[in-house]
């Protein structure tokens, strides 16, 4: 059994006592995705999608089942009205369903990674009715080379999942919203896409990838390109290493928040590359730390003539604590 425990609410009474309601639900297969939309929890398990009430934790509609082994890559909402589902079915297709899990449309083409291991991330851009995907290359299937590493795809029902282009037609042009590796690099330079977020002007992807062509040393990098442009991603694409504490750490997951001063903050959770124990959390101010580092790269390249593919490194700006070590210390010093 795979069990999810939900703390539904906390009530602090006048006597300063604490009451906690814990609701529990068991699933037969691993849970791969979780989404909260309008007081409903959607759980993507292997082969199925379940909708539950976030208050009672009871199923409120029929479970959506898939006809064969299905591993989740994307489960996200569009304006809290529709759900975008993408997984390993049919070489990696996507679907739109309504909140009651009724099918709206299937994509006719593969879009995402088609195996359980490799990653895909998706970022909805509401004003353009598109989604940006970051897709790790897989060797499973005859047409994987046709799927870009990064692509902006339409959410319109008439052109669902087709790559958008500057000419706004169905053909792939030199100015389409995609980035593809050269064929000789596609099978060897493997990029794992971990997290994505956006600000007013930019799209950001966080990746784990080789340090350079022909190298096996992986590090975390931050990718950025313009949000508003309808030209090729390559025209504004740039990337820089993102290091937390030291190069021995690599990103596992991240989150994008606004603090009490309305500053945009990126938080990253890192673990050691060698698999040894320990975890570290770092944060960066997007405007003051990340964007300034990228602007410095531009300045050095175009104003000073210092052109390097791997330039400034964003290092630790604020480290919270080594969580595992802190928990171990606390457990060792409990009275």
C-alpha cells in the first residue's frame, strides 16, 4: 500500500491546545504526481488519476484509468479549469481533461519523455495559451530525435501540442519556439530538467547536465530566455552554473516564492553527487542575484570581448542549514 496522510486543518483554542485532523488514504500503486485545484486533490498514480476532496479525502468522482503502464510526467492546471496530463502512454502524449476527469482532447504527437526514469517539466504561460516543456532525451522509440529539448507548444484545441512559430503556421521554421541539440550530441549530452518558473520578462529552467561536451561531470545549471519574444528561443537563450555551497552538491527539487517584501526568491534543495548522506537548501533573489549574474555575462562577452560558453557561476547567497545534519544533531541531544 502507498499511503498519503493529509493534515486537513489546525485549530488553536483559547486554552492554547492544538487539535489536528489527520485523514488517510491508501493506494495500491506508487503516487507520482500531486495537484491541488479548487479544494480537490488530484493524485497521479501509476496507470491512474484520482480526484479526492481535500477536506474529507473521499473520492468524489470516478478514477481515470489508462490502458497500459502509464508513468506521469506532467500534472498541472490551466486557469484552475482544465488539467494538462502528460505521461509515457503512446511514446509520451498529452491530454486535456476537465476537473471531473472527462477527456477534452488528446495530442496526436509524442511530446514528453516516454520512460519512467527521464524527466519532463512544463510551465504554463496563460497570456499566450502555451506551455513550455523541457524534455530529457530517451533512446526508447524511433522518433525521439524529433522531440526538442525545449519547446513552446500550443494549448489551443485546434493546434493542441504543436510547436508555435513566429510565422504562426503549422510548419517548423527557423524561428519556432524550440531548442534542439545536434544529432551527434543528442544521445550523449543528456540534460535532466528539474524545475521551471517565470517572471514578468523571462522563463527559467533548472537542469542537471554535463559540465561541457564530452564530460561526465554533472552540475546544476540555470537556463533563461525571454518570455515575451515570439522569435527563436536560441536568440535569447543563456545558461550559467548554479552552485549551492560547493560543486559536490546537485539539485533535487526547487520552488519559486515571493517573500514578505514581494521579492522573487528561488529556493533549491541539493543532495551530494556521490550519494552520501546530507542535504542542503540554498536561496537566491532572482532579480538581485540571478539576473545580475546573467547581465554580467552579457557585459563581459559583448563589451569586454570575453566570450566563454561557461562564464560566471552563481554560488551560495543564502544557505539555510544542512537539514540532515541538523536533524541528526537534534536527535542526539534530545533530553
